[in-house]
């Protein structure tokens, strides 16, 4: 750039003034170029400088290089500014299967050029992917504590006891807390695997009731649990977001305990040192900065 300014101004002092550098610095820069190319680039006089044949040849290429730099800078800037590219998301089962699809659909209507690559596992799995910086965003159920991650709640959830419509407790209405342990005493509890946020929420709830199930079946997915409960294999506790269709159709029935509610949050997690593309930033704002009730209806 210094060389091109000297060519245009035909005076080292004026070039230095335009570039806000000293005239000796300009002279040193030109001297370095002449040593590098092994040719004299300017004929110097007291008032002006003129390009030599070698200098004129270099000037042609230097202008092309500056133009290519300008175009490349603009292209990179456009890429950074555009909301495009692939967004890599890790999601826990409940969020990934029952909440994320609606979020992606709504986001895609606003930013159609963004593509998604989604990995689904339990909360522990997603936590590890975020911790090792292999995903742009993680969406999990339950609290994750990790100083390497930025953690923000984006949605409230309620956990609901469910039974088959053939179950004896299907029409029981609200149970008194004092009756709950007795009514649930011999029930088969169907729960998620270790590392699941849903399992953790259920275990916390049972501790609050001071109740320990005597018979437990462990299944690795929410859908498998719903099918097992519907078949009257046992009872379970799942997120309200996973039960919308079944409760509406009546294939599963809620079992409630009076004055006893179990709530938790869904959280967006990101590695603190992860580079954030415009797509990542916009998706984060989309999830965190609005009421999602309408999106998830």
C-alpha cells in the first residue's frame, strides 16, 4: 500500500502525510522493496519521484494485489455478516425430539439459508460434546454446572406423572401427598437411563415424596417409556412437552399429587471460547430472547 501511494502522489512526503507515517519510514519501505526485487523502482529528484520501468511493472501488479485484497476482505466480511452455513447442535432426548424440531422450523422461516446438523443423546452426552467444543450449541434438560460453559435457561418445563388409561389410578384425580406413598407402593416405575436429565428430575421428585420404588424398569428413550406406560406396564414421569399428543388423545392419563409440582428448566449451553458465527448468534438470540410458547404450540 505504501508503494502504491508513492506511485500516485509522486512524492514521498505527501505519501507519508496521507498514510500518517513519517517520511523516513516511507523511504525505508521503498528501499526494502528495491532490495527485495533487486531493481531501482523510482528515479528521485528534490521535488518528485518518477517510476522506473521496473517500478511501473511492479505498480501494475501491486494495484491488482490491493484490489484482490479488497475483494477478499469484502467476501469474508459478507460471509461473517450473512446468516448462513451449518449450525451444529447437540440436544438431549426430550429437547431434541419434542422441542428442537419446532424451534428449527420457526428459525428456518426467518433464516432459510441456515442448515442444521443435530446430534441427540442424554444430557450428560451433550454436556461432554459442548465441553470438548465439538458443537456450536447444546440444548439440555436439567441444570449443568461447568465453568467452561456459558449456561442460559430458555424454557420452563413441568414433569408429570403418567399412567395408562386402564390403570387403577387413571381416574383418581388429585392424590393427597400423605396418600401418595401408599398408592404408589407396589407400582412399577419406568425410568430413563443414568445420565438422563429426565431420570434426575424423577429421582429428585421421589426423594421429595420420601418414596423409594421397589420395582424399576429402565428404558433408553422417552418414546419407549410412553409405549410401555400405555401398555400398562407401569407408571412414569415425563416432561409436559413430550406428552401433548397422548394427553390430548387420552391414551395416557396424568396422575397429580395435590400441591406438589415438579418443574425444571431447559438450558442452552455453549463453550465460552467457541467461535460464534452469525448463524450461531442469531439462533441463540432466537431461543433466549423471546417467549417460545407460541412457537411450541
